[in-house]
């Protein structure tokens, strides 16, 4: 009887303790902290900003993506203010505005974020945020007009049928795939989130067509913009330089311009592109493009990878331990062989394959 009483008392104490623990865990204080803007690009009052610069803001916490729209994040210029047409994206804690065309030179723009923006708990932005910057007066010095990438420019790798890696590759920037599904992002050991995934091989996010909305529509737009950019680059014809080097440009130094080859294009020795930071190169290749093992594309004179466009109708192959510069607009496979590196973007209308490769987003 005495033992039974002790057991009853112990059971009662356990139930009381469990109830207290449950009550404590169920009374977690609600989130009442308003989100804030931690940093912006371009910086406030920045000058000489490129016409294709990244326009973004990083917040103190994740937001309710439904509140980050073209109504709450706007870009304007002039007096009275004229709105710039574009789209808005949000990923992680970063919101970005993507203009529908290049910005105008020597123009003051203002980015505005309203208190319509809220965090996931429903707290509005602590205060409206706006900042201004001035675009560069220099414009494009030499060569053709740049190719507008649209939202495809949000990705360092973008493909339609698959992106594969032999680990470990190192990718800096976002990876996108559509209309293929997430299962065709292979070799990344993905960790899924809502609308995207992460990988230890990627400093950025990975997207696929079957992920949570609005990712499917975002990817459809990005692929469409990629195809439009390819068509634009392929259709250029003013002041074209044809068949330089008879299809072999290794060992040459090429100045800014529009180049066309109606053959395969080979780079069997180091290629140098010499020009200023605003100069443009467009290379139109109706056949394949092959960079030989251990060879490099070199930039001199201030030339930038973001201003170099390789429009290639057939397969692109970057050889073992080779180094490449520029944006590839490929109609078929882009293959990066073992140890190859690239400063630019791989935008393929079929697949991109990597083997212990490094791809780095080009700097503005």
C-alpha cells in the first residue's frame, strides 16, 4: 500500500512537470520585430554605375515573398519621377529589381522599398528605404552594343535539360534549370528549401521548374530571356569581322568588335582580349567552340568578362584545367572538363556539365 502511494505521488509529479513544460513551450513570444534593410547595391550616391549593374537590397530576415512586388520595390528616374519597367525577385534575404532594358547613361536613378514589404510574421518594414545612384557617362567605348540578358543574368549557370557536377565543383552564383525538374540537378547533394535548394558546392541558390511557386514561372521567364539573348547575339550584322584566323584564334590578340565564324572555332593556345572596361566583344560561332587543355582566355587593358558574349550554335568544350572568360550563350551542351575554370556565365539551351570545375559570376 505504501509503495503504491509513492508511485501515485511520483506519477502525479511527473504529470504536473510535463504540463508545466508543455505550457512553457506553447507560450513562445510572437515575433514583433520589424525587418530592416542591412545593405544595398549600388551604394547610396554611387557614381559611374554600369548600365547593367545589380540592383538589390539585403534584409535583416526572410520576408513574405508575396509582399515583394513591383509595387513595393520600384526604380524611378527624372523629375517628375518616371517608373522603370522591370521585374522583382526575392531569395533568401535579398530582394532585387531587374530592369527590362539597360539603364540610360549619365542618369540619376532612385530605388524605393515601401513599408508594404513584410516579414513572415507580418511585421512591416521598420521604415521605407530609398537610395540613389548615377549611371556611368562613358557608355560603351568600342565594339557593338551589349546583349541584354534580362532575368537570365540572375544565373551563373542556366540550362534547359540538366546541370551535372562531378564533386567537388565550386560555383559562385545561382544555378537554374527549366523545363527539366530538380532530379536533373545531379551531383550536388541538394538540401531543399521552399522554392529553391542549396548545395555545399554552390555559393548561391539552385532552382528547378518543379519547385514551389513562384519558382516555375520565374524559371520560364529566365529561359525565355536566355533564348532571346541568344537570338539577339546571333542576329547582329553591323561591322562584322568574318572568319578571323580561319577558325583558329589561339595565340591572337583580339580588340573589341563583332566576330563571326561559319566554321568550328578552336582556341589551341592562349587567347588575349584587349580593350577597356566598357568595350564589347560578340563572337558568333555557327559550329563548335573548343578551348584546349591548360589554355586560357586572358583579359588585358581593363576588359571585363561581363562584356564578352560567345554565341555558339553547337557544343562548347572547355578543356582540362583551362580557363575561360565571358558569357556563353550556347544552343547545345556546355561541357567543362576536369579542373576547368570560368569567369562568366554558362547559359545553355540543353545541358551544362562540370567536373571538379569552378564557375564564378562576372564582376560589374
